[in-house]
């Protein structure tokens, strides 16, 4: 058995897929989640898929006492920290909630980690920290700026991690900047299950396909892109999950090229890494791919641009390849196929009453 990892937010969309990848890679995991945006059913299904119960603690990252109990009960190598709120619109309406949950919560987690001598962290950051990029593809040295409280909360945590690394060289802190996570586990058992009407494109398309929504509104067809619609870097969630395993291997000093080395690498300080496919796909291209793969027609209409949206955003994924030996393997076709399998097998998501 490899090291033991605490997975905060492990019941959520990306966390649940990563739990499977971690288990398959031999890690022992404990999930810590307050279920504020997820369902215990996700944990049940992950347990079924891996063929053994997952150790799950219902708790909040802002609750230091609860975290201390978990850290006292286990010897963790490190933490993969997914727990956070992620709806941009809600963050504009409730900024204090977002700063409290995402920033204060992370500070509490870091304090408890420090007091238990656990100094390895993989943090869920976002391409949103790049704001409107000056050049494409976006590499990790690009300027960072954010325009909404959600993005600010991610950027603030990155600054905190940078300061922490400067203050104490024994921390190893990787910020994985995800581009647009999409898709679902190939089993169709776990996937993205948004509350209410989805804000993001892929779940919106799949809910139109399954008949829960009438038609897609495409926000803007006058962007300076291949067909006037927004361009994004869609990354399959199982590729993303593997990116976390690769980051963990790197933290452990066990990346592929050094498998036989017993020497532990020194702490790495603060290390930001993009996780994206490196390819841009437009909204219309995604809609068309979904129709070709699933045979489902997606009625759509063009609407005004959405406030805060940018024209194009895609990653340079070179750093992940060079350092983590990771790159995205799955295609837009895989994304569409797996999303549709999940959506059609679970039209009500995890709500299986
Ligand atoms: P998600 O909402 O499905 O998962 C987040 C999980 O964290 C949920 O299970 C939720 O219940 C839990 N959580 C929230 N606040 C908590 C708290 N205070 N204490 C304990 N648990 C808490 O979201 P996701 O899509 O899986 O995203 C995971 C992380 O990745 C988030 O931090 C998100 O901001 C970040 N991220 C997501 C995307 C995306 O498009 N999905 C893109 C970039 C970054
Ligand atoms: C959004 C967030 C970003 C967050 C990311 C992942 C905004 C402004 N940005 O990114 O901070 O990190 O989600 O959670 O909310 N689209 C439509 N119709 C829809 C939905 C989306 O046309 O119903 C278009 C958008 O205009 C965009 C593209 O699809 O061009 C992708 O949108 P979305 O999935 O929401 O992701 P982002 O905007 O990239």
C-alpha cells in the first residue's frame, strides 16, 4: 500500500473521479466533505466501483476541531484539496460566503496540516486565475488577474500558498490550474450533477439532450474565433484525475524517471501547473461533436454574450508533460460519449429516491 492521502471535497465531481484514480494507483484515501454540493451516493458508487468501502468523514474544512480529529486518527502523506464553492454568479451575489469557504477554509486546513507536520498539498486552482489572457496558449508565467469573487478566492489562495512556501521551505504546494473539466467515468456511474440549471456548457448540453431543458442558449456568436462562439480547453475528468496521481507521484519524488531512486527530492515550494488538453474547441464545435457521437439533436439559439466571458482560453500543457509526465489522452469524442452515458443512465443525477 502506498501513502495515505486526505481528499477534501472528495464527494464532488472531480474529487470522486480522482478517488478512483488514487485507489487504482494504490493510494489509501480518506474523504472529507461537508456534502454542501454533493451527495453521499457519489461515495457509495465510488466504493462499489473500487470494490471496497471508502473511508468518509462528513465535515467542513472551516471546522478546525473536526479536521484535527481526522489528522490525529491518520498518518497522512499529504492532502488533495478540492473542497470549495465554484459558481461564479453565486460568488458575485455572496462574496463573503465564497471568501469564507474557499479562503478561510483553506487557511484552517493549512493550519491543521502544519500542526500535524503534514506539508504536502495539491490545490484545485483554475484557469480563471488568468482572467482575459494576453497570449494563447496560456502558460504558467502568464499574468494573473480575476474579475469575480470566485476567481479572486482561487488567486488569493495561490498567493497564500506562495507566501507559505517562502516562509517555510519544508512545504511542497502544487496548484493545479484546471481548464474546463468535462466528461464522466466510463462506467456511467459517476459524473457531474449540478444543482438546479447548469451554469456550465457541457452539463447544459447533456440536459438538453436528455429532455430536461428545451434548448441551449449560446452566449455570443461574434467573438474573434473560428466560428464566432467562445473557445475553451475541455479536459476529460478522468484525464484530470490522472493528473492528480501524477502530481502526487511528483511530490513523492517517485515520478517515472526516478522510480528506482530511493533519494527523496527536496521540498518544491509553490508550483503552479496547468492541467488542460492544450487544444481549443468552440461552443459550436462541441455541440456538433455531441450530436455526431450521440445522435441527439441539440436545439440552440444565439444569445447575448455572458458578462465576464472571454473569447478564447486554452492551455500550454508543456509544464505538466515535462514535470509530471502527464498529458491528456482522451478526445472530445470520449468526452461526449462518457457525458451522455452518465446523463442517460442517470437523468436525475444522484437523486435516486
Ligand atoms: P464540486 O462542487 O463537485 O466539488 C467540491 C466538493 O467540495 C463538494 O463535494 C462540496 O460538498 C465540497 N465542499 C465545499 N465546501 C466545503 C467545505 N467548506 N468543507 C468541506 N467540503 C466542502 O466541484 P468540482 O467541480 O469537483 O471542483 C472541485 C474543485 O476544483 C473546486 O475547488 C473548484 O473550485 C475547482 N475547479 C473546478 C472547476 C470545474 O469546472 N469543475 C474548474 C476549475 C477549478
Ligand atoms: C466558467 C467560469 C469559470 C470557471 C469555469 C469552470 C464564468 C464567467 N466563468 O468558465 O470561472 O472556472 O466555468 O467552472 O462563469 N456557454 C454557452 N451557453 C451556456 C453555458 C456556456 O454558450 O449555457 C458558453 C460560454 O459562453 C463559454 C463556453 O460555453 O464560451 C464555456 O462556458 P462554461 O462551461 O461556463 O465555462 P467557462 O466560461 O470557461
